[in-house]
C-alpha cells in the first residue's frame, strides 16, 4: 500500500497582513515595470531596421503607460510606491548592459535578441500580475475589472509582437534571414 504525499496547507494571512503583502507584491512588479520601461526605451533607440523601430517605439510607449497604470492601481488601493524598489529596477537594467557578450564597448549581434527575450519575459510577468489583480477585483471594488481586462489584452498583444520581433531578430543574429 502506497502512502499519498500530503500537501502542506499554506496558512492564509490575517486580513491586516493582506494589504501589506499586496504592497510587497505590487512594489516588486513596479521594480519589474521600471526595468521593462527602460529596456523597451533602449531597444526603441537602437532598432535593427526602421520598421522594427516604429514597432518598438509604440511598445515602449505602451509599457510606460502600463507602469503608470500600475502606479494608479497602487494609489487606488492605498499602497505606497517604494522608490528604492523602482530604483532597483532601473539599476538592474543598467547593470544588465554589462553582460558577457565577447565585446566590451560595443553591442553584440546577440544583444537585441537577448534583450527582446528578456522584455518578453517581463511582459509575461506583467500579465501574471494583471491576472492576480483581476482575481482580486472580484472581491475588491477598488479594482476596476474592465480596466484590468484591457491591460491583460494589451499584455497578450505585446507578448505576441515581441515574439514576432524575437523570431525576426534570431534570423538576423544568426545570419539565416
């Protein structure tokens, strides 16, 4: 007879702690939003071609707007934005430029590819945050469910656009285009 592994139950946070936990969660997403905004802007400044540049500029504008939407949601919930977390996201993007790419002072042909991949991962993380808030909107009227649905739809579109750009860039980076 085999014994079933029991999954330990996770205790539910007391009501007074839930807002504090949500504050930590949203401030972590704010740090990611700062990272993503900076990375999107940098990609838009150095596109592989003019058509890609226009798409990246539009994406950078949307990603910055998504960050502003997160800040508004935090304000509506009475959650204070922690500047040090946003600053950490900004600094992480700058430090990320120092990756080992076999070139010290110039961009590698892999730089745009890797940056598109990282940005897409960030958009997927942002979408996960919107989905979490969308679930919470069912019980918290301070959260606008329709607005969160719009933000989720935009994140899905952004992810698709970034995947298309990533595939195109992979072909350029490895000389198959």
